[in-house]
C-alpha cells in the first residue's frame, strides 16, 4: 500500500503556518484544529519546516510564556523529512521511527501534496488487517 492511497482516503488538506507567524497564532491553530503539527511555509509558499507540539513544549521549557511572542521560524524544526505518494507505508513508518517524527509532509515534484501522521498510517494498516481477517473468516466458512 502506498502513501498516495492513504491520502486518497484521508484527503490532501494540510494545515499550515508561515515562518513569520507568531508562535501563539500557531499554537491556537493546533488547538482549534485538534492536530499535532503544522507545516511551515516560507514567504514563497515553499516548505520551510514543521511546527509541532514538541516544539511548543521545548520553547516553553526554554523561554517560558515569552516563547508565545516569538515567530514560528525561531521555534520550528527546520530539517524536515518528507515522503512521496509512491512511497510504501511500511517504509514511511520505518522512516518516522528512525527520525523520531510523527508527521511527514508528502511532496511531489517539489510541491506539498499532503501530510501523513503515524496515526494515519496505523489506522490504514489496521484497516488492511481487519480486511485480511474478514477474507480469511469467509474462506474458512465456505470450506465447512
């Protein structure tokens, strides 16, 4: 199963913030949308980083409430691991584990086309396993 198939089922909407947005605005967006990370775009709309709950915790631990007045680029994770729609789910799960990230932007021809979380991938894999189990149950029923 590919990442493109996951995006087909979950949708391609990506919540974003800009590098110059205040951290407080990004935190409110995380809360309002009940999500764990935002893709950060630069002034040209290109991928610049990720801003996650981890970044918020780290910023608050280092700077206290003042961190909320900083710009996102000061707190974001700039080195972003990405994947493509053609990548296999198992390979992307391994990538997430190796890089210790829970969200990956999906890029195609240099453009952001989606975002997958570890939760999306686990949900998709569980669905596959449930479907396999149902097929096996049906096979055993027809053999009786």
